[in-house]
C-alpha cells in the first residue's frame, strides 16, 4: 500500500494543450456590409415605350408591312 499512498500524495501532471486547432478559440466576427450616406431607393421600373402595336398595324420599323408579317413574326 505504500506505492498507492505515494501516488495519492503526488500532484497530477500538468495538462498540455492538444495539438491542432483549438475548437474553443474565439471566432472572429463576420465583416459587416459597407455603409454609405446614400439613401436606399429602389431603381425605377422601366417605362413602356408607347402604346402596344397591334398585329394588323403597320410595323414600327418603317418597312410598310404588317407587324405580324415583319417583326411580330418572332414575338
């Protein structure tokens, strides 16, 4: 029993840090988006160019053909 008593009297060995990355290390804060002095306004919606061209109206390109036979064919 003398060996067991001597081991109980001895202080525990010093703790060494584990090798590798410390999982408890402080995580750096995420970068915040840059702030400006401009007011956030949404972009205006694109305005319509004019009244819609009917299928039987003359084509606006100036060819003299009906819209449905000129540029309206691809629409």
